[in-house]
C-alpha cells in the first residue's frame, strides 16, 4: 500500500494551477516537475576509511536511503589519489522520498542554517536544474550530534523538467524554496 505524500499533493493541487495561470500553459503536462534530487558528499581524506563510512552512515540517516560509495576514475598524484579509491558517497532520491526530502530541506533544514538569508538565485545550470551546497551535516535534525566525529559537507542537486531557469525558479519558489532577494 502506497503512503500518501502530502507535499506531492500540494504540488498537484496548488502549484500546478498557479504555474498554469502564471506562465500560460495550455496543458497540465507542460508544467515543470521534479525529476530527482541527488545528494552528494565528497570526502577530502580518502585514505581514512572511517571518514567515508561516517559519510555513508550520515547520508543514509539524512535521506532514508542507502548511499552508493563513489570512487575515483583516474590516478591523480598531486592528491595522492589512485584509480578506484573511495572518495565520497551519493544518494539519488525519486518519488515520495524526493518530495519528503525537499519538504524537510525547505521547511526545517534551511531555516536552521546560521546567518541564513536565502539561497542564491543564480545557482541554476541553464537547463532548469538547481544546485546548493551545505557545509555541514549538523543542520539536519536526524543527525545525532554526539556521534559526529568529522564535519561532512554536501551538494544537493534538484533536477526538474523545466526548459529554462526562470521556469525552474518559479517552480521551486512555489514549492517554498527561500530565494534571496
């Protein structure tokens, strides 16, 4: 039995009609939607196995999914990096998990960031996808502060079906993303 996702229902009932009216779409299928959210954490010290395991554990707790360990693709002697060494962890969220994560990110996590004045309006890639970075995992309420040994930052990439950055900005702002003015 599928669980009912409140944030997805909000998207369908409130955001889609507003975007149709605002942007003049003729069909609800033209309205941009979220495709996936990728949470990626790179670890600077790849020699220490404990740091990578903590990154995997932390991303698993934050997202509710088991992360994939990312490995280096080639040798880079300046960074003391060899091919196939673990360098981070990555989680791709789709469906209900994606909407739950976005809801928590917008309503709980971002307001807890110190000196937060909104996210940048310029972090779009030109194809309607948005990326933001967090410098530490302590802003997530799921993380137990007593068990943290290393600070782990992460990149959060929100992929949409929007064709332009303006469409994606309208979609994300209606979903509650706090853009700076």
